């Protein structure tokens, strides 16, 4: 029994151990030594965790540690996704902190710990466990947001993220407390069983609403999005790439599990709530993004809009809705991590390029990088033969199957609005540069690791866009998230 | 030969894409990009010629098909095929590409790699639109065709407002295409297939949906997206900016072909009844478009903008033919799109050559060029005559077919459209007069002071003469080209359900008379 427990938590265990090792190793290295070796160690740790997740597929679906976590195709899907995001983030930011050598080690350890928390979130079937995972991942990302020490914007980002994030977590915890009061349990299956006989139905509804608020903060769905632009603008670019995808994927996974396995009987109520959140997020995200000049702020608003698209799929109370959510998070991860990886590379630790106009002429100085960025932007627009297109396609098909025609129409109008700002950025990349900036744009040559990371994203964006079958297959396997009672 | 026939369409579509990838990897040395792009486009053109050479005219219908499963769920198929509707359009796109490369040879001096890579990707997307028989695949190519074109305009546009023009073009087409996607998804939800041939059969048997309202809305979504791309009045807001900014090679394929083909194939094919229902409106809009475009063109002083509005007038004419639902009208509209591609393309090339010399498109700066540029004026006049529909030239056949077809069903609007044709002659001839005759404009003489502006170079002659010859060939040997188009037009033209039998007889007799009459007039010209 113990061995099965270990196997079902193996990816998390590997990541934690690697993180601890990195932390222990860091002070032993002389202060002048490059921290890259630690980064490579973290990369191998991530690969091993990914391999362990894949290995879990060979075992029957089941729970571990007394029904705290459940390993199924769903958890494996998100584990792999998180591993992939972390892998690319690590590859593209190996030498990002070289200037601030003293922080590099911490950074690698924090990424690994954060990933552990996110993975725990996706496999938990018990609310307290979800909460622990949420906290581990949040605290790591709070610190990472402030990694550019000495920079006002970065400190501001970290503090804002911390304050609002804790606030959101408190909402979530309050929801957990209420549902425990109503049903006497925090396990998903037990909650679902207890809801019909719950003495105070109002508690149940309130509890779900509070949890939705908490998770809404984490996925930055409107109207809980206010922190997003400031944090994304101030935080280091590789960290933004990570935290705009992996923790969000994890929070979406939690939302799926909670909504579909713990509160299935409330479907008519929460699907209206989510309908509203989806429409608000899409409009707020896209309309505000139109007004931005700062690239990272623009992408922050765009991530709000993408959260809206993902929420569209939630309203389809069907397996294909869940599959669409999984697919979209994967597609979004590929293009968004890729976009931030390119921004990391061209902008550097000084974040020298902030406005859209600053990117003018990148195409001449760094043709391959800007071609990659162009691909990611096209994918975010949803141009066919890219990952983003199939993501939108599955999301809207699922919503249409469920009969939400108006939601689909609003969503497509939004993707029309969105193409304006993506395109503006894209055109800016290929505009002629003022010659005074040419030197600045040239930057340092791409390292092998960064090239590998960006190539991975490009390949993923194209492969998912041209042959979405494989990911879709995984996503539809993942859509079976029935909670097991033990 | 079986092997070639099965894969020829895949080859045609993807050769430019492979070429683009190769060019992206090649270093820019001298004119390596130009030669590379020329080789790729010529190869593509030769491949497209395989189609008319091996098309089975007697059997008609879809040929050279390849049909493979691309995705199991949703059921998306890699289904390509060609019939009389699309065959000559594919050849046309293949034909125009090398001319586009030649026209850009010197006009695009900076960032040639980006230009030719985008240009070739654009080729793939457009060719894909013409051969895709799976709605999903079609939509993919349709949207894809938007991207390189937008970037070509945004990067290589002529003035500072190029970004605005590009954005406008993109938004117009993208937003209407989003509604098209909803309609496609709805169709899939109703029928479980994206396959055009299956859908067309179901539509013919009225099996798609019992809800007339839903069908009507879906058909409107289709038509809106296609009409914006054509563009049909009043959706032409993007047109004049896009044309006047776009580099010549891009402007040549910006208007007409894709949208018209899509209307014929998908609007008429999948929503036959709804298309009939909206036909009176479309006829009115297009007739207005013909006259409106011509009137605005008359008022222009900028050559590119004049061409833009002339194009609006021309493509409105083509759509008019489609919605007459007569064989002659549909034949004529396809024929006229081909003409528009060739003659309109030649006109853009000529205008581009003038611009390369004098750096202006403003007609008021020109005048009296006929004395110094005899070759240029010869070709310009030939093109003009072809465009205004002089007998023996291609434009005559197209206009005649469209007018005679449309007259059978909507005589009043057709008379209005005929006014547009007359106005067309006016603005074209007036343009020739203003550029080539009269006194040499003062600005021009200062521009060329000390520098002798040369007449057409060899490269330019090579670019223009084949097109000029084609205008004649299409004008004289129209039955050869109409043979294939006819096989498909017969299926689309109709027999309205309530129509009386004599009406049908009149229609078919008219069709049979038409190819003959056009050859007669051509031979009479000899």
C-alpha cells in the first residue's frame, strides 16, 4: 500500500527533492560561480518528474494517502503540462539571473517548489489538500514576482500579488469551511454525496461562490483581474511566462474537479455564474488590451481574455467541455510561454524593451526570434494551423453543443477584437527600426538552452495546430474525472 | 499518371510553401530571393497547367481528388478536388505569381527575404482555398490567406498609412470570417460532416435543417464573409486603402478571385434556396456597386485608387452574374474574374512601373508620356481596351455573358449596370489621356530633368507581353475555356423550384447560343 502511495505522488516527490537539493547546493557554490549547473539540475529534475507522471499511466486509476489525491488521466495530463511549462521556463531563463548571481539558485528552487504545489492541486480530491497545493504554488510565485530585487516595479508586483493573492486564498478557505459545515466533509466525493441532504442549501451555494472567487483570482478572470496587469508588468519576464500558464492551468484543473465532482448537482447555478465570468473576462481582457502600449501589460490583459475563452468551455456540462478546457490550457501554454520566452531573450534582465514601438525592427536584427514570436501571436489570434485555432475551435464547439449560441457569438466577436492588438504588435515587429536602436536590439546571441526552449514551443504550437489528434486524445481521456469513493 | 493525378493538387498547394521554407533558409545574396521565388512560382504554374491538360471534360465534376482522414473527431478530412469552377482560377493564380515576382524584382529592394517568403505563403493559402472541399480545411486556408497579405501591406506599403490599411483589411475580413466559423460549426453540429460534397447533396435534398430561420442565418454568415472579401458594395471599406498601399504583386490578387469562388462554391452549393432568396438584394447591391465604383473612379486623381474603385466596379459585375442564376451569367462571372485577374493585374503592373520611374501615383503629375515611352503606351492602351470590353478582347466575352444572363432575370438592374460599363470606358480612357497625352506636366519635367526615363526594360516587356497576348487569346478562343466552366455552371444555374418549364427552355437555348456568338464576333474581328 505504501509503495502505491509513493508511486501516486512520485512526480511531486521528485520535484520536492530536486528543489531541496538545489537549495542545499546553492550556498556551497562560490559566489562568483555561475548558477547554470543548478539550472541544469532543476531541468533534469523536471524531466524526471514528467517521466514519473507518464509512468503513472501504467497503473490503475486510484487514490492515495487516504483519499487525499487521485491519480487519473486528468491529473497526468496536467502534470505533464506543468512539467513542460516549467521545462521551457527553466531552459529559457538559465542565464537570465546571471547578473544577479546570488538569486539564481533560489529562483530554480522556487520554480520547482511552485511546480510541486501546482501538481498537487491538479491531483487533489480533497479541499484541504487543494488548499495546501494552492499555497505552495502561490507563495513560490509571490517570491518569484519580486526576483528582480532593487527594482521598484518588481517589488510592487510582488507585494500586490501577495496581498491580493492572500485575500483570494482567504476566500477559498472560507468556502472550504462553509462546505465542511454544510456536509461534514472536505472530500469531493463525500461533498457530492452530502449536498442533497445538506441542512442548509444556502451554505452550499455560498461556499461554491466563495471558492469560485478564490479560483477566479488565480486564473485572473474578470472581475477578479485587477492585479494581473501590474504584476505581469513588474515581474521578470520568464516568471510571467510561467505564472500566466502553469498556476492558471492548475487552478482551472481544480475548478473543473470541484465543479464537476463536488458540486455536480448545482450545475444549473454555477454554469450561469461561469457564463457571466466568461463574458466579462473576454470583454474586459480584450477591450483593455486594445489600450495598452506596454507589451507585458497587453499580454496580461490578453491572458485575462484567454481565461474567458477557457471559461466558455466550462459552461458545456459535458465531457467535451472538459476536454476543451484541457486542450485550450495546453495550447495556451505553448504559445504564451513561447511568447514570454522570446520577450525574455530580446529584452534581457534589464527589460529594456517595454513598449510595442520598442520592438520595431526586431525582425531585421533577430529574424528567427521574431518569426517565432510572430507565430505565437498568430496562434493567439487563432489563425488556422496553429494551436490557438484548435483551442478556440474545441472550446466553441463544446459550448455550441451545449446550446450556448450567444456565448459563442460573443466569443468570436471577441476574437475579432483581439486580433487588433496582437496584429499591432506583430506589425510592429516587422516595421523598420530607427537606426539608433539597432545596437540595442542586436542583444546577445541565443544560448543553446534558450534556443531549445523556444524551438519546443514553436514545435508544440505547430504540431498541436496541424495534428491536434494526439493532444485531443489525451484531453478526452482526461475528461473522465469521476471521483472514486474508497 | 494515376499517381500524379492523385497528388497533383497537394503538390500545387504545397510547392510554394516548401519554396517559402527554402527561401527562409537561403542567404540573401544579390538577387537570390528573386530568382528563387521566380523558380518556385514558375514550377507551381507548370504544375497547375497539368489540370486543364488532363481534366476529363466529358465526365465533368470533381476530379484529381484526394481524400484522407485528417482528424477523427471532429471529422475533418483532407479533401481536395477541382472542377470546372475552380480549375481556371487555380491556373490564373499560378499564372499571376511569376508576374508578381517579376514586378517586384526591383520595386522591393529592402527585406526581400520577408517579402518573397510571405508572397509564397500567400500562394499556398490561396491555392488551398480553391482546392479545399472540406469546409474546415477551406476555412483554414481562407483565414491563412489573410495573414501574409496583411503583413505584405503592413510592411511593404507605400506610405505611412500602410499599417492602418493593413489593419482595416484584416479586421474587415477576420470579423466576418468569425461569423462564418459559427455557421460552419452549426452546420457540423446539424450534419456531423464538414465535407462539401456531402453537404451539397444534403442541401439538395433539404436534409440539413428543418429550421428555415437557422438556415437563413447560416447562409447570411457565409455570404457576409465572402462578400466582404470580394468586396461587394457596401462592404468595400477596406478596398481603396488596401489596394493603394499594397505592393503591386499583392494588389494583383487582393480583390475578387477568392470571394467570388467561395460564393459560387459554398454559398450557392450549400444554401441554394437561401441564395435565391437573397438574390434580388444582391443583384441590386451589385448593380449599385458597378455604377458607384465607376463614378468614384471617375473622380480619382490617384492611379491606384482609381484602379481600386474600378476593381470594385468589375467584381460587382461578376457577382451580378452569379446571382442572375443563369448559365450565361455564371459562366460570364467566372470568365470575368479571370479577365479581371489578367487585365487588372496588367494595369497594376503598368501603374507600378510608372511609379518606379516617377515615384508618384498622382495623375495630375503626369502627361505627355506617349512621346518618350512608346512601348509603355502601347501596352497601357491594349490593357485599357481589354478592360473596357472591346470586342476581340477578353473583357467583351465576360461582360457580354454577364449582361445577357442577368438581363433574362433582372432587366432593370442590368440596365443600370450597363451604365457602369459605359462609365468604365470613360474613366479608363480619361486616365490614358491624362497620363500619356497632352502637355508634359511641369512636375514630370522637373522630376526627369537631366535623367532620361527609359521606356520598358526587357524584364518589363517579358512581364507584360504574355498578359497582353492572353487578353487576346481569352477574347478569341473563349469556347476552349468555357468548356470546363460550363460543366459546373450548368449545375448551379437553375431551375427555380416554382419555375415554369418554358423558362428553363429559354435559359438553355440562350446558353448554347452564347459561346457561338462570342466566337462569331471574334472571327468577325479578324
